[in-house]
C-alpha cells in the first residue's frame, strides 16, 4: 500500500556512508582510466567490475530517492 512506501524507501535506501563510498569508487575508476591503469585499489582493496556496478547502482538509487552527496 502507499503508506508503506516511506518505510520501504528508508529500509532499502543507501546510507550516506554507502553513497560516499560509491562516489569514491567512481572517482578512483575515473582517475585510473585517465592514468591508463586497468587495476586499481581503494582503501587497500582491489576494485573490480562488480564493485563498480554496485557503486553505480547505489548512486543511481540515491539520485532517484533524492539523496544527495554530502560535500566535504
């Protein structure tokens, strides 16, 4: 029912920490591409295609829900 939508959005919405990390991943990928590197690490972990895909989904969901990124 429509009354459940806010609860569902809250439960399935990415946290600000998830959103910030997703942007970090995408920025690391952008820099690696500019430098011509194929493999990259972020915070000591290798960033592979599934992590990038998850980061993009997180950003897309955040935008769809009107959740912005907190700027430092």
